[in-house]
C-alpha cells in the first residue's frame, strides 16, 4: 500500500507540474503563426483561415516576404482548433519570438514588411445564374478556402448593388456582346443557344436593343464601382473583352451573326483607348469565325512553348516602398507554371505605360498578371483560365483543389481577395 501511495503522489506531482507547464506555455504563447513557405500543408486554406479570423473582428498581421508571406494572429483556442480542422499548418509562438520576427522585418536592409489586415472584405462574383459549361478559378478557390461570396449579375448591377461590396470578380465573361466568340464551334450547342436567349431576354428586360448595349452599360457600372473605391479582379476573357467594350463605346464591333447588323466600317478608327483600364493601341478581330477578340491576347497557336516549359516569373518588389504589388505577388515560388485560357497572356506592346506588370514571360514578350489604379480603387487582370489545368476544354469537370492545396497560381488569386483588408502598420519593436 505504501508503494502504491508513493506512486500516486508521484503521478499527482507529475500532473500538477504538467498542468502548470501548459498554463505557462499558453500564457507566453501569445500568437499563432501560419507559415506560408514550403512547410505549409495547405496554402489555400490558410488564406481562408485568415479571412475567418477577420470575420470575427480580429486583426491579422500579414508578414510580407517573411517565410513567403506568413500570417500572424493572436493566440486563441478557437483559432488553434480551426487550424486543425482545416488542415492548416501553424506554429504557436511566444512574445519573445514575435519581437524577434518584428525586429527582423523592421531592418531597413531586409525586403520585408508588416501589413495589418483589419476587415473581412465583402465579395461579389459577377456571374450568370446558369454558367455551365464554365467553371471558374476564383469561385473554385473561394469555395475551397471557405471564403463566403455572393453571386450577382446584370439585374443586381443595374439595380445599383455593387456599392454594397468591397471586391468584385468578373466570371468568364464577354463584355462585347459576341457571346465569347464561340460561334464557329458551338453555334448549334444547346448551352450556347440557351446563353444567347438568356442574354437577349436580359437586354430586352432592361430596355436595350442589343446585348452589346447591355454589356456596355454593365461595364460602365463596373468602372464606376472601381473608380469609387472598389477592387476589381478579372481573369481570362473578362480582362481584354472588358477594355475592348469600353474602348468601343458607341461603336458597333459585332458582326450580324451576333446582333443582326454589320460592323461599323470605321470601327477601329473610332476606338477610344482613353476609356480602358489596361490596354492601348490594339486592333479588334470582328470575324465571328476567329476565336479571338483582338490582338491583345498572345494567341496560343503562336506561342513557342509547351506545357513543360510554359512559365511566368513574378517580379520582386520592395516590400517597404511598394507594399501593394508586394502583397499581390506573395508566393512560395517566383516562377509559376503557365496555363491557357481564351485570353492566355497579354502582348506587352498593348499595355499602357502606367500599368504595373506583376508577372511576365520576358522571353515571349508577354505579361500574365497586371495591376493598376483607377480613381479611388484598383483593378487586377490575370491571364488564363485555370492555374492547375493547363488547357481547360469546354465541358471538362472542374479542378479538384483538394489535389492542389499548395498551388502557386491559385495563391495569386487569394492575395487579391485579402488585398482590400490591408492597412500598412508602423511597427514598433
């Protein structure tokens, strides 16, 4: 009995010491760090966790270029539990470690910066209700990262709903009224004919004689949203078709198969590049049998690359001076694999001089990732359709992001989603 009593006392001492140790660790473990380097098991869901923290009205520190753009937040048991549930790698760090990290970031010679994220942006995706056969990289990654968003379309835009949102993504869209230039291959497809009927009905509903007139009105509302302080993001054909529509304000660039009458014979001379966000001096391709809107796109057929060597490089900006482009380029690699879209990449000779090129293939003379300011807001254009599907075909199943939790190409999208939350913080160490 004495031996058992002694063992019991020993176990009691052990558990008391263990309990006190846990209390000590928790008292000194003031932060949770989500590393975004190669040690992170799920980069995409890490963004979702940062957004989840912001939704709970708790600030998140974005450590630009520190371990490839890590996130840091106050320690709490619910955050730690959420990391485990979502499969996000995390580290519990002490106040001393926090001070050490901030001291390193603050060094003038180190290309790092701390940005305070203080608000969960309200997100809208401009998308038709019946969007088949199209999937969309942004909605795929928002869903996978568990970041909430609203679907809006022409009714909501014309009903002045855009100001309710901070961030707007343009789903695979054609703002020129040419139905994606799919006439040659899909004119007899059921989904194409349905889309035409729905677009024409929407135009008539709002008093427009042509779909191109409706889409131009939508493009102008999006411009007003951006200039008024909104954040606009677009991929694939929603990039160049948007600028083409704006440049062609008041000019008929649609052939008769699209709107019942021919193209203005002086259309190109009437284009106004002063109305565009990104592009200048481009020529349009009105031929309905050509699957291109203009010469902005680096046509896939003429690109001397294959899936094995198609890449683009992210620029390395000064984190302390060029905070915005640094945020947008956070990644665990500077070389990102390329991917096709209806609009794959942008020929650099058609990019305005004040536009910031974030990613390019210098050898091919093409840009893949662009950013610019517009009034109080800003926009980002990202070429290609799906960062993890090199040549996505109409009707193919959507990408399963559970197979690509560390996708560098998808990380660029999520950088943009957190961008409206950012507020630069003056660090004190």
